[in-house]
C-alpha cells in the first residue's frame, strides 16, 4: 500500500549448541520475534557473514559450542572466536545476551563486546528465568522499533 512504511521483522540470532536450551528459549520467545538458530560457531560465522550488519536486533551467545560441531575445525571454535566477527559484521545497535555458563570465558566475551560499544547483558543459562528473558526481549523489541522508525 502506498504510504505505509514496512518495518523489518525483529530478528534474534541464538548461538547455542544444547538442543534443550534452544527449545526452552524458543518456548519463551514471543511470536513477534523471528528466531534464527546457529548450533555451532562455524554455522554462526557463516550466518553473520552472509546476513551482515542491520539484520539482527540482538544476538544470544553461548561460549562452549562443541556439541553440534559440523566439522573438525568447527569443534575447535567457541563463542570467544565469534566476538571479533561480531564486532566486524554486526551493528553496534544490536543487543547482546551472553548466556554461557562458562563464567571466565563469558566475562571475557562481555568485556570485549562492551569495549566495542555493544549493549551487553550477561545472565548464565542456569540463572536465566523466563521473566528476565522476556524483559530483555521486550527491551530488544523497543530498541528495534525505535531504530526502524
């Protein structure tokens, strides 16, 4: 229709290799969100390079990503390996949720992303409640709507 501005759907990239965690997060996700899942670091790298800046309102990052590795090389990659790629290929207006249970590596990822200018929330998966998750997603949706307006 003439005169209507089409707003791109709010997409969140979930980088997680544990299928039960993926299903839990998917069940908490509002239907208004388009969830894209990468189950390995290599898959996430390909997705980020292909989709480019401005595609995702947010990323959700795990660190230890070996459960669903597609290749031998993929089995050696982790969330830490993704941070530089995120800094290069994702706009600073994308929110980050680091949900890794690896406290040392998660802290390093959070620090590097913060230094690069991203809004980063860190909540380990074992402490991530539905309420906290839904609050974070609501913030992401508001930021996406403001950016798309």
